[in-house]
C-alpha cells in the first residue's frame, strides 16, 4: 500500500508523468546504409529501324551506325551525321566536308569544357561538339 500511496502522491505523480512525456518524445534518426548511388542514365527501351547513318567514336574506335539511337546504346559518341569516311583518322585529311541543312533548331554543345550554341545538331556535330541540351546555351 505504501507504494501505491507514493505513486499517487504529488511527487510520485509528477515523476511518473514526466517519465511518460520523455518516453513519448524520444526521436530515432536513421541515416540509412550510406550515400545512395546515382540512378543509371535512362536509356531508350528500343531503337527504331530508320536509316539515318551517323559516324560515332568511342576512344580511338570509329564506327558507322544506322541511326543515333543505336550508336548511343552502344556507348559511342556521335561525331557527325552520315557514315564514317574510309581514312580512319581523326585529322580529317581525306574526309569530305559534312553538309548540314539550314534548319533552325538550336542546341547547346560542349567540346573540351567550352560551351557553345549552334543553329542545329548537325552543325554542332560537324564541328566535333557534343550536344548537351536543346535550345541555346
């Protein structure tokens, strides 16, 4: 009985009440397993079968693909519209000039850290720039 009397006393009640409040205010922070990896770059589920050949490069390897989607899926960077020329070099010695339409569909492109706007994607690729976005920079 003495215990019950002490619990129901003012001091006992205050201690019990404050203990209940502290227990209810406990916060647990879980930071998880660590930094999350970046999500993979979204790739097209499939490529169309349209024939719009492009010349693409990966490292020192240059290859002609039927279209830009196929080149991108293979991990190649498009360097120009049209098939690759037969000389195999990057110097452009025997290569023919790439002709682009005058279509105005601006793109933002980058080469060696330099950003530049082009009138269309063909002009950017012909100048050996990599397209980074639609519209001017």
